[in-house]
């Protein structure tokens, strides 16, 4: 909680984070191959680097105004761990954080 008694995630504004391009699939019908409504497969950052997503480690969503934020913790083909976000209010993807896999494992 913050000093205003709001959960920390309530203060998150997606516009404060770098936009990224993401190749993703929007699921129309539930299948085992697509366990998420929106499944990211590849992303490209502002510097032009592009990465294939090897694994989705965690996922959760929360309501933001009239839309949702879809949060993903992913492992990319460079073995780095990234936190990315899809904002349905702006229909945009954002890079929230990146770190080495060892850092994430060591810190839970």
C-alpha cells in the first residue's frame, strides 16, 4: 500500500513505460495450444532488437478504467526475463522491466 492507501499497482500508468511491438495471437476459442486470451510470441524494442518468447512464466490481468491490463513475465530467446504489459484502453504493448534469469530466480 502507498501513503494514500491505494495498492501500488493502482498507481501504474502504462504510458510511463517504453512502447514495444509485439507479434501476438488473440484467441477466439479456448484450446490447449492457446491458454491465454492474448498470447505474445515475439517482440521488438525501440532499439530494433527483436526477441522470440520462449516461455510465459506468469500472467495476470486487472481492470483499468473501462479496459484491462494484461501482465506477462516472459523468458526471451536471449534468456533474459521481461515484464510486458498489454493495455486494452490504448491497444498498446509496453516494456515494464527486464532482468537476467538468474536475478529473477534468486529474488523469487
